[in-house]
C-alpha cells in the first residue's frame, strides 16, 4: 500500500468505518457526506473544543445497510422468518440519533421508564406511527408499567420483556404480546462477559414454567462488542434449542431476539469481521439450528446499537501543552482541554481504546510518542493506549493541535459527568452540508446550578 497520510491514518477504508474520512491539501482531517465536506479543524476552531460532531447520515446508512443485508441473506439462505431491527436507546438517547434510526425503519428498545417517556413524546408529536414496535427491557417499576399500559391503549406496539418471576406475575394481565428474557448458560469471549449474569430467567427455570399468555418473543443479550463470529453464532444455536422446547407449550412463540453484540473496529489495526460476514453467519446459524431442532424458523430481532451508531460521532480536543515528566517512566504527556473521565468515560471505566487522528498538521509534522492527560485533577484521567503511547504530531507555536477521537457515538454521552466541574463538549450536528448546534458550551452558572448553586 502506498505510504500516504490517508493510508497511515487508515482513512477511506470501508471495513474500518473510515470510508468518509480524507485529508485536505493543507493537512486537515475531512469528513465527506456525498459532495458535502466538513473540515474538522475548521469546525473545532469555529465552535471551540472540546467538541462532539454527530453525522446522522452515517447512522442512517448503517441502519439501512444492516436491514438490507439481513433481508438479502434471509433470501439467500431461503430462510422463512422475517428480520426486525430494534435500536436500543440506551446506546445514545440524543434525539438526532433516535430519529436517524427510526427514519430508516428501525424499531426501538427501551431500558427504563424515562426512555419510554421519550418514545411517548415522539408518538404524541406524530413523529412515529402505529407500526413502530417498542421492546421494553429493564426493571419494570410501577411508572414503567403504567407507561407501557398507557402506550398500548393508545395503539403503539409495546412489548414488555419479562426478566424475572415478579415481572411474570405483574404482566399476567397485560393484554398485548410479551417476550421473555432467558439467561443462557453460553459464555462468549468479550470484555463484558461476566461470570455471574444477573439478567433474565435461567434456562432450566424457564423451561419448567407453564404456558405464558401471549408469549411472542424469546429474548437474550449475551454481551456487547463481541469480537468473534462464533461469539455471535454459538448463542443462536442454544436459543433455538430453547425456543423449540418453549414452543411445545407456547405455539404462538415465533420470534427470537438476539440482543446487542455487533462489534465496532475501534482499534483500526486489529482484524474484525465485517457487517456482511456477521449477518451472513447469523442467518446461517439460525437456518442450521432450526434444521437440527426441526422447528419453524423464527423471526429474528437484533438490537445492535453500538454497531449502528458509534461511527457516527467524533470527539475533538485541543492539546494544551507538551510536558515531559522525568520520573521512573519518563513519558511525554499532551494535556487535552477536556476529560477522559467526563467526556469519554469508558476510557476510564473499561480501558476502552480509541483511534486518534489529528485534525490538523497531518503529513507535514514529525510524530512523537505521547501519553494523553485529561484536564481534571485525577491521576486516572489519562489515555496511554494500554501503556504503549500514541504517535501524534509535534506541537507547533501558533497552530494548536486538535485531536479527533473516532467512533465515540455509543454510550459516552449518557455516562458523561462533571468531575472538577469541567464543561461538557459542545455538540454539533452535521447534515446536508449544514451545521446545527445541539448543545451549547455550559456556562459556570449552568454547571453551578446542577450542584445547587
Ligand atoms: C438488552 C440489551 N440490548 C441491546 C444492548 C446493546 O448492545 P450493544 O452495545 O451491542 O449495542 C444492550 C447493552 O447493554 C442490552 O443490555
């Protein structure tokens, strides 16, 4: 491969979700949307940093592609069930994320009463029609159950997913379709593979239950960011075996929900399956398992949220200084004008890795290995790429360096916090060649107010 800045920074590569990125003649990072072009350095200078830039067209095309791929492989494998995509709102509840998904035919999944409250708003505003189906995961508090009832009466397809025996009891009188979440004994390799899962009803207990009124969906969620195809397919074979047994008492059961798990190539130098490979494997696994257990091919639901939305947002920070600390490790630090703990919390919580590309100075500045420090007072507020450091351009007087963190659209916003009372990033939406401000920079007064001042 030719040694160009575009190749070095792994831009313009579909399998890495960087196909819309390129580099300008002046060494700035660009994002292309059809014939529109956004210069990330210019945006950061204009709107200030830290800055989040959201690209709804990326969400739209990822949701559209996922649905089209599933339908294509269903046809290819002569599979009899249908496919439904449900966007899990917990991944990013910002309105522009949810609307981008819904506009491409996504249904929704909620995990709390407050998320369902937002769905009710969309319904009341006429933004979603009666064809939308909402799966309700998460503990069913009184408030949640009353919203479920309310929306069902209003005509929306709301399907509560029963997660334990209390909920089974509470939902006995529910008039509509229900689903049930199984805690399967399959373990898959991923960062979130917890030894002791606490969600759902265990397989043996589930199979002992009498007939469940209106049971339509068998649901599971094994993990997030499942990095191997076998991690996606092994649970399918298990779920189909349970589905086959459950259908003996519940013949109306016709759907399996495989939950989340589709992975994102956060680390651009580690091999990962493509969406096409994953979808092909999923449909094939369903086909094979149904043949094995001699059972009617179920409809398939998937709730891959991270897969759909992470690549649709970047977070940009300015480098404030370059400091060499001469202690045992003698490392070079760049301090950024935001915080990993606050603005990219998974860096701190689960040692999430990110691809970092400069917004300016690409190609013409020498690179050096650095560790990155956040602007809070916390010694854990750092990014060291697992200890190896990141290669980034040297700083130049009069032309501050801006850093673009890729694929930040999943989970980071709702986890964000205000350690040291730093302001959250400004959030802008880039679509159709135009910029809209979704969240202004918080003033000291506004932040003080959150803390009772
Ligand atoms: C029930 C359920 N569905 C879907 C998801 C989304 O998973 P992912 O991160 O793979 O998008 C989650 C994430 O925790 C979940 O708990």
